[in-house]
C-alpha cells in the first residue's frame, strides 16, 4: 500500500525523517530482487518518487560526507555474501 505513494517501507511513510532513513537503509542493504519487487509494486509514479529520493540521498551523502553510496552498497553486498558463506558452527 505504501510503494505507489513513493515509500520504500510502511514505516518510512510515518514521517519525513523516517522516510529518508528507510530509503538510505534499504538502498544500501536490499538485494536486487527486493528492489525489483518494490518497483513492480510501486508503479511508474511511485517508482519515480523513490528514484528521486535515492538521488537526493546520494547527493547529500557525497556532498556532505564524501560517501559514495553506490560504492558503499557494493561493499556491503560483498561483505554480506562473505559472512553468509562462513561456517560459524565451530564458534558455538
């Protein structure tokens, strides 16, 4: 119900600050499959709004903190994959 209105999560629709936080967190951590599901559910108008928010967040992070969100996203995906491949049974 939230995606056609340009929100990535229902919680993100609760207030503007949460919207930006959810856009950022989801952009960094969601899989391509999760993004495809969101895009399908958002429709053209909702997806356009979400893309605009991602652009704003990327610019803010780059200009204010010199953080490239696309690079950070790749690193998080790589590290998540590395962690999921670990055999942690021997630790416990």
